[in-house]
C-alpha cells in the first residue's frame, strides 16, 4: 500500500511539473520585439522589457491609447530602463514615439543605439493624457535589435513623486517608417531633426 501511494505521488508530482511547464509563458518575462505591418511597435506587447517595466491598461483614461494599454516604468533619478525592439532590415527610418503625460511622470533623456534623440523629455501634465508625438525625422538603423534607453534625470517642479521617491514614464507605441519606401518630403518636420 505504501509503495502504491509513493508511486501515485511521484506520478502526480511529474504531471503537475509537466503541466506547469506547459502553461508557463516565458514571453511574459522577455519578449522579442517586433514590428507590425503598419510600422507600429506596441509598448505593452511588442518590445523586450526589463526591470520594473510592466503593462498598464489605459481604458480608464479614455480611448486614445493604441491597443488600450501602455508600457509603464518607475524609478529614481539616475536610473535607466532598456527597451529593445527589432527592425526587419537595415536602412534609414523616421521614428515617432507616443508617450503619456501624467502628474507623477518625470523628465528623461532618451537614447537610441547610444545616440541621444531627446535630451530632456518632460512627461509632466496635471492630468493623464497623450503627449505630442516625439519625432526623429531620419535615423540609420541596422537590421535586428535596437536599444532604446530611457534615463530618469529629474522631475518637473509641478510633478509629484511616485511613492514619495521617484517618477514614472508611459510608452504607448513606437512607429517606424522606412524612408526608402516613402519620400522624406512626405513627412512633416519634427522636433528632433536628423540623427545620422
């Protein structure tokens, strides 16, 4: 009888272990960045995220967020967050980044592949809303993985600290436009100019 119970326990433990391995979503920890057909890279689902970056549903703030969600991160001044995404081929691209503004959001230096594309992105607003698009008119990207680094450098004097210690950012999406497919003259001028 005792041997039968031990065998049954071993079989059940193996089944639970196997079943848990089958249902565990490894992509929820590290997800390969991808570009959709329209060039949109969703902050909440299409980038590889690290550290305290997590998905936040935005339905409660209105219908304006692409996919009804965003990537949310918090940290203290001096900390950085790495976001990775992939591009299908090397080339010259235009880049639009849609951020969120909020009362407890900070000021950030944003770099793409070790090039600063925004030295002081202030994401403060007295209410939760979308920011104006951050535009990079022209940047050369290699095929494959790209590194977007968001460094918290401070807070707007009007901003309140998150949990009394730091600030947040929210990323709705990144849009890539392959400039070899679309004439550069078709894009309106942006805030950040050319980065080569």
